[in-house]
């Protein structure tokens, strides 16, 4: 039996989320952010290596739909992204001390369960590992095996921070959807090309019928 994962997915308070998409989406920005988080969580829950998804958020408008998909929701103390992740990880270790713990960004609207499975299989070979984002600047996944301290260093140029901290960078072929986070309109176009999940696809169809 291969190792199973608790995945912690942080979701920022929606009024402050996805500001780099504001010009493109207008008043629909928060709806798009919820849809993207829903597709990320739904895909993660469909991956057989994932035992549970723990969403960390302070926003009831995100918590409701994500709990409806089957995520456990933990309240975000609102002291930044890495604190939110450590809060979710502490919950994960309390409920399932024998499972590995990973942090996954919430903005992966093209995420495929099988590709996440490949990344988690590779991560299970190392005490501490991460997946860089599509631009090789940030990080979309960081995870540790049971017994290894969970020390995420997300924010800004986090690929370099995770490398410097000794985490193994996973160079796995065929995991484009795990690396495709969406911050800008260009990122969104790239995610459309990979194939969006159904929640994001519905919002994109409504906002940009010609897409
Ligand atoms: N729970 C929680 N999640 C956060 C926090 N800050 C960022 N996130 C999440 O971390 C991921 C990366 O966030 P950012 O790129 O910093 O912010 P964003 O809202 O996606 O986009 P911008 O507003 O354009 O920076 C997303 O999944 C966010 O929802 C936080 O303080 N708490
Ligand atoms: C916070 C990060 O991502 P983003 O590109 O969404 O800002 C990160 O990569 O560490």
C-alpha cells in the first residue's frame, strides 16, 4: 500500500484574491477565484493517493462550496500564507499522523487527478519535495513524509527558497496541470489550452463566450 497524503489547500479571503486578474474579470473576479479553487479541490479529492483535502480559509463564501465538494475546512488565522499552511498541516497531523502532508496551491484550474498522482508518487521518494510552477519561479506543491518537519516557504520566488532549504525539486514529465497556476490573463489562457475543470470552464464561457 503506497503512502497516502493529506493535502492542505490555502484559499485567500476573496476580496483580496486574484488581484492580477481584476482588469480582465471586473466584478466577476471572486466568482472566478471560487471556481478555480473548486476545480483544484475536486481534482485533488479524485486522486486515489489523496486521503483528505484540508482547505484553510477565513472566507465563508469559499468555505461553503469547498466543504460541499468534500474538503475539511480549517479557519485561517489570517497571518499570511505560510502560517495558513502550517495551521492546516497541524490539523492534518492530528487527524492522520501516519499520512504524508502536502501543500497545494488553490489556483490550478486544469489540475488532472492522474497528474497529481504522478507528482505525489515522486514526492513520496523524498523526505521533503516540491513542484515548481510552470515558469520555474514559484511553487505549486510542497510536501513532507511523516516525521519530517513541514516548513513551507511559499511567496514570491519560492522555487529558489525551497531549493535553498534542501527540498528535492521534482522534475516529473507529464505533470503540466500540476504546474499551471493561474495569476494573470496569460496564465488563464495557458490553463484553457490544457483543459479547464468544469467550474472554471462555466465561468470562462459566461465571461468570454468566444474562448
Ligand atoms: N488561506 C490563505 N491562503 C492564501 C493566503 N495568501 C495567499 N493564499 C493562497 O495562496 C495561493 C497563492 O496566492 P497569491 O498568488 O499570493 O495570491 P492570489 O490571490 O492567488 O493572487 P494575487 O492577488 O494576484 O496575488 C492561492 O491559492 C491563494 O488563495 C493567506 O493569507 N491565507
Ligand atoms: C505564492 C506563490 O505563488 P503565486 O505565483 O500564486 O504568487 C508561490 O509560488 O510561492
